[in-house]
């Protein structure tokens, strides 16, 4: 049976199957990417930028088609799917407009020579291993800057995103990206490891699980290839004070339930000071119970299915384990009867360090709420996990909030917002959340040859 299967998580119906890459085609793909690199790297930067600009336009022109594909494939609610398509278009457009200036050569102080200049150059073919939770956005973060730089890409998407991954390749090629500059492959993990061993491939970027990250980073290191990893997260949402608790609670619920809670940088741990704790828990439970769970194609739906029945059951098992270990379940946590991968949104309290839920990532519509008595306790609890993707601090006192945010051991710290993603700001984490950065100028600095040319008089 094909590895790449599109099963609609709303209905449980298998809609499409796609043939996996044949083993003997792995070196062929790598060689094609190298062939494409020799042409793409010499394509003028202005032409590469124009191709990205056309990609942005096509994303907007074909928005309904693109959004519908991921609603069917992984259950993203229609409005959220449309927003992801637009964000992806924004990323391609940002690099089209700003990327050429970021590639400009940089003169240095001569330091005893006639001239010292640094050039930013591509390094070659790259492999991208992408996840299912944000099918377009995750690819855009990786593909846009590297195509602009002049690298070429072999893209292996999640096995449930075969249709949308083909759409992305079609759009890029229609926009003018060479066929061999962006190659979509339906490959398995062993084939990716073999590809990373091929001399033509110069680096790999993975967004996904820790297990997948370890496997890819090990293969890359074994072959002396550069890697960038964006892995899991258990982001803190620290509530110090508020002048409108109802509004803050609504925001907390909305961002935790977005994409059915299936986001690495979703606020999974709500850390609330004593005086607000009881009212916050009460309000959050109410918001979770009011959230509209249902068919993601319905524009009124706020929470769609999880990506698969197995993903839903994993989250339900994590909730059950927390309760068995002594946590309090206030609402939800049970799979819905009938077809599809639906889970009732859940709120847990009373989580302690001896429980599995304290240190693991729950990748679904589940909120864990913790009570603390001081800013110091909030920081200690926030940092007491292996993850370090992002976190947020909420307060009317911006100086106090910034002081707490600056002590969070994360790659991205926000004050009075959470998980904001824009083309012009960096994305990435620390600790078990991975290494390297994407987006903005930092996203153009990971897979480049920073080449010095120094000229002295004869």
C-alpha cells in the first residue's frame, strides 16, 4: 500500500493514494536537484525574486483551492486555512521584495589589503522535511528564502499532505521556479537518510517531532551536512494581571484551540497568579465548552478534527494518564462518537512534576492551568521543561511584563500577544525545541556560503 494517503479526518474516508518514490530514484532526484542548482544559482537575483512575487500572486489567486485542500487533508477550519494561505503568500512576497537587498555584498574595512568584501552565496541542493499541521506556511518559511538565495529544494512533505504538496510544487513551477529547482517527492524516512548521504545534497531543514529531528540530524551530521530543526514546544502563557479578565480568557482560549491545538508554539501551559487563578479557570472552561467543534468546511466551526484518529487517540490517552496520575479534568478530553477524529476540548489543573503531562507536549485542544504566587514562581515553572520554543507574558505593566519575558528560556518571547508569526521576524527555539532560525533576514542566513574575497596589491 502507498505510504502517502489522503484520509479526510472529518469523515474518516480515504480520498487519494499516491505512489511512493522508488528506491532507485533517490540518487536520480539528488542529481536532478544538483543539475537544477547549476542553472538556478546563475539566474539573476531579480528573476528569482520575480518568481517568488508571482508565487505570492498565485497563492492569492488560487486561495480557495489551496485552502480547501488542507481542510480535507488535515482538518483545518476553513477560515484558518484561508489565513494560512495568505500568510504563505505574504512570506513569498516579503522575500521577493526584501531578499535581494539582503544578498548585497558587504564591504569590510580593508585591514591591510586593497579590499575586503563578503559575498552571500547559495550552498546547493537542500532537503526539506515538513509537517502536516501547517502544510503551506511551514514550506514557505523554508522554501522562500532558500529559493531567493539560489539554493534548490527537494521537498518531502508529511504523508497525509500529498495533495497539497503537489499543489505547492505546481504553483511554484507555474510562477517560474525551475522544475529541478523545486522537486516534490513522496519519500520515506530511509530514502531521506539515503538522500542526505548523497554528495549533491548540502543541507536539510526539518520541522516535526523530536524523534524525527534526532533521525534527520544524525544522518546530516554523519555526512557533514548543515541542519536546521524546529521541533516541539510546551509554551507558557503567563498571566500576571489584567484589566479585563474575560477578554484575556477569550484570547487564551482562541489561540490554544486554533488548529485544534496542533501547533508547536501554541500556549499549552497557562501560568496564572493566585488572585486571578480561580476566575481564569472558570472562564477558560466556559470558553472551551462554548467553542464550536465540527466540520472544518463550515465557516462557523472554530475547532475541527485532529489530523487523524491515531493523533486524536494519543491526545485522549495523554489526558486520561494525567487524570489517573491525579490531575483534575474540568471539561472535555473524550473522543466524539461517530466518524472523524474529533476530541472535546479539555482543561486540566493540578498537574505536578511527577505527572507525564508536566514535561511532555500535548498536541491537541488541551489546556493545562497552573497556579503560582509570584513572578519568580512563574518564571521558574515556565522554564522547568525541556522545550524552549516561545512563551508570552500578559500584564498591564509593560515594564514588569518585559522583565519576566526576558527571563524566559525560549527563542521567542511575547508581551500581550502569543505566537505572532510575520515574514519579517525570526522564528525558532532553543533546548529540545530545536536550533536554527527561519523567516526575516535570519532565514536567509542558515544555508549560505558567506564568502570572503580579499584583494591586496601585487
